[in-house]
C-alpha cells in the first residue's frame, strides 16, 4: 500500500516546488557592481592606498573597479556605467593646489547620487 500525504504535507510540498520554480525563473545575476575609484591629490599616501582599495574590492568578485585620477574630467555620461563612486581624492588642506571642481562636474556627481547611485 502506498503512503498518502496529509493535506498539510501536500501544501508544504507545493509551496516548496513553487519556491524552487520562482528561484529558477529569477533574473540572471547582473554581475559585479561597477565602482569608480577617484584617486590622487590627497592628504595621505593615495599612491599606495588606491591599488590596495581596488584589490580589496575586487578580491571577492562582487566589484569591478576602474580608477580615475582627475575628477575634473567626470561627466554624466562617463559616470553612467558605474553603480558607486569611492573617493580617495580631495583637495583640502595646505597642500591643495587645485581649485574646486567645475560646476558641470559637481552637477554630474550630485545627479549621480540623486539618481539613486552611491
């Protein structure tokens, strides 16, 4: 004689099968997060910290890092492929020789964040 499943067991089995089916239909993995690492003109040893930051992020496979050395060249279009900006750059303190970012760059940077990126 073949054992019969209780109604609660049938419901649990159907729920499990539905969950597995949904997991199988899930959207494909979007791949690693794209990171733009701003580097240079800093008040610490950015020449050694930038490659270390990139290596730490890329080690787990969850991030793909590109490095930019001149934030003044950033545009909305150049920021488009990135999910996040990591800044290892500043121009504060006595050693700062560059002026504030141009207005178009500031706008592109702020729009990047306003549009939901980090």
